C-alpha cells in the first residue's frame, strides 16, 4: 500500500500521472536474476511492456537483454545502454528501414515470422555484406488459456510460422548466403496463470526441436517467450509473480541440448506491480441505478480496461466512511472509457485521490493524445 509520505507527494502533484515504486521493481528484478542464474537462463526484457527510460536503465543495469518489436524499441534499447549482442528483434511487420537499422547496429538476432521476411532480410544483409542471425518464430499451436486478444501461439494467429511450412523454409535457407539460422522462438500469449500451459509448451518445443535435429540442423538457442501472468485481483497479497515455479517447469520439462542457450522475454511480470495510475475525482454523479465517480484519468492514460475489459484494483487513497459502489469512469468522449463497474469504495467525493493498481505494464507505454489530452511526468519513489 502507500505510506502517508507517498500520499502527501501525490497530493502535491498534478493528476493524472504514473507512479512507480522502484523498491518493488528492484525486488522483482533481483528475484528474476537469482532464479535465472540458478537455472542458467537468459532474460530479455520485453520493451513493449513499458519503455519508460528510467525503468529501462534500471533493467539494463541488471545485465538483462532487450526483446524489441519495433525499430524505435531497438533504438531506445541501444540508447539506454543495452548491449547490442543482447538485443532481439521480433515482430510480424518489420519495415526495411527498421531491419537496416538493426543490421547497422549488429544486434544479436532477428526473430523471423514469415518466409517473405527471411527473403527480405537476406537481401538487405547482402547490401551491407553482413550475415543476419535469425530465429524462426514457430506457432506451437498451444492454447494459452488467456484473453483471445493476447493469445499468440495458435495456428490461426497472425504471428509466427506454421509448422507445415518448415520443410519449405529449411530448403530455402540452403540458398540464402546472408542468413544464419541459430535459434527457435516461441511465444504463445500473455497473462498466463495456468502453469500447465508452460508444461505443454515445453513438450511441443521438444517435438519441434527434434524435427530440426532429425534434419541435421543445430539449434544454438531457444527463446521461450514470456507470458507469465500477475495477480491483478490482489496486488498487495501477491505482488511478486511465481517465478520459481515458472522457471522450474522449463528446467524440468524442456529438452535442453548441451551448451544450448535458453532465453525468456519477460515484460508484464517484471514491471506491472511496480506501477500505479494516480488520478483525482472530478465529480460524483448520482444516477438512477448507478453512482459514477468521474476521474481525471481516462482510457488515454490506461487503455487496458477499454481494450480488453481488463480488471485493475481501484483504491480510494483519501476517502473515508461507509462503503458504496461506483462506476469509476474517465472524461473521454467514449462509452468504453470506464475503469471499473460497481467498484466498492469508501464514500467518495470530489478531490479524492484514486489509485488504479498494477498498471506498470501496458499502461504508460500505450498513452495517447486522443481529445488532445495533456500528459504529466511520472513520479518515482523508492
């Protein structure tokens, strides 16, 4: 929760703004690093989860790599200080400009998602007399059992290469002189809370890797993606995700070859619980069946509830009195601009400070200027 000193800082700052608890981030990173070192796993932080420069600097200083899905994410990772040989470039629609920039900066590898992308990358690498190291992103057809909008590993998803195309790709690679296949990449979705899903992923990866071995192709690194979920329902009781079980499953069930690197691209699980969106109540509007608490943050500051109907715990940091129910809504001219319905809060009034919890991932990074909204700088506490 928030100390009185932190609440005083909130009172003195213009809302809405993102608050980052750097002590929570530090504890999370130390836990991840300790377990990754224990199992000899490599961590690449998924920049798309939160590209805040101060957070990225802290993550880079832990020695982690960066998983990027755009040219600008690659650029920011380099500018922050991530080592180029620890930067992976994924994404289903990389432009020629983005590919050239990544080649110029000698990043570790490109996670390729289609036959045509491999052809284009080969041609661009030939222009600069380079050899591009690639991993094939393969759809293992594993159901992540999560929201349909953040499921990415099924055959009907736009992401990755279907297994039926693997013989064609392997044959094509024989004639591409500026491509070197060194890895396989898998990512089946996000906010996964059923650990059995990861066991199923391991078993499918083992099968696919054996297919490559049978065809005489050595796989030097496996990228298992990320996807580990967090507890949005009880962020104070369970602010640290179950990294121990997560990594132990891969250690037990993944058929890891000798000297093979294993990468994970964690994002949400690292940064979600350290971030909160702080907003202020503008008006209380009493309806026929519903009371509305209208706050100064909107879907422009936190898109997830409007986009995914996602749940975030909402706390009134200054309210007192008996518990009542409110629909907590923002000022944006869209009916989907709602953070929560029938939210139980102490009696809420104009000027109360509201914290929307677990907003460190896919929060600030998705802020928009719709309705020409102002953007306030984040607040950091330690």
